[in-house]
C-alpha cells in the first residue's frame, strides 16, 4: 500500500467516523475534513466524478458550519419556554434523555412535587435542545439543578439563553443564580458568571 492509498483510506475513515457523531457541529467538521482529503486523493488519481461529489459535499458542510457557528449565540435562533414542573412534555423529554442526563448528572434527582421549582425548555425551531431546572431559594437566589443540552447541540451550549434573557428569571424574583459545586467542564465563565469556590454565581 503506497502513501496515496493511505490518504484515501484516511479520508474514507473520517467520512464514516463523522456519521457516527451525535453532535451536529462535530459531524459537519469531521465530514468536511474527510471531503477535503478525498478531493486531493481523487484529484491525484484523476477520478473527476468523485472530485465533483466531494467538492459539493464540502460546500454543503461549509454552509451548514457557517450557519451553526454564526447563529450559536443568536437569540433569534433559540426560544426559551417556561413550562410547569409537572408538565407532561417536560416529563417526556426527561424520560427520553434520562440515561444521558444521568451520565452527566449522576447525583441528579427530580421531584416535580418539590416546592419552589421552575422549569424551562430551550427550543430551536420545533426541536427541544435543552432543559433547565432551577430551585427558587426564596431569598432572590435560584440554584441550578439541571442544565442539560441534547447530544446534537451540546457543542453549541444553547442553555445560555436562559441566563442571557434574564427577564425570565427576574420575573420570578431572581436576582442571583448559583450552580452546583464541582460541575464538569462548565461554560458559565463565558456568560458573566464569577467563580465562587467550587460553584459559579451570576448577578442579574
């Protein structure tokens, strides 16, 4: 096997691997790299139909990546909806993603009958991409109990819109938001939260 064949196999492997990704951003990025490698490989072999195919696929990936990256912080792309803590659709969403929620939040237990809770769903179009559950502590503080994003949109952190649209929480009398201590790979530092020991705090 010569080096050119190795390049072809690497490009093909990347295309297959990209289709196994659950995150839409990672899928598009890996697929683009695979297409670019195969453009070079098929160009060297003068297999022009395959060059053309991969050029088209690369352009499609670039367009989708551009849209994803330029709208990841665009409030027009995401809608935050407050729902009742006993809402059946909220319960359905949490059942569907229950295993994934438990994987990242092993200590999380949700009791819809518990007092002073508030729930929000984050949607992109007609797709639910996130769930936010908070405990209203009664002193103007809300403690995050769950900040979950579905696998497809995990690279885009849409949960930020609950905090950025502070009117949603301020309308509940919240002036301060705290996170549980010891969160893994938190993104709160980019949203105006300040570090407070093992937790993060946002003042609205």
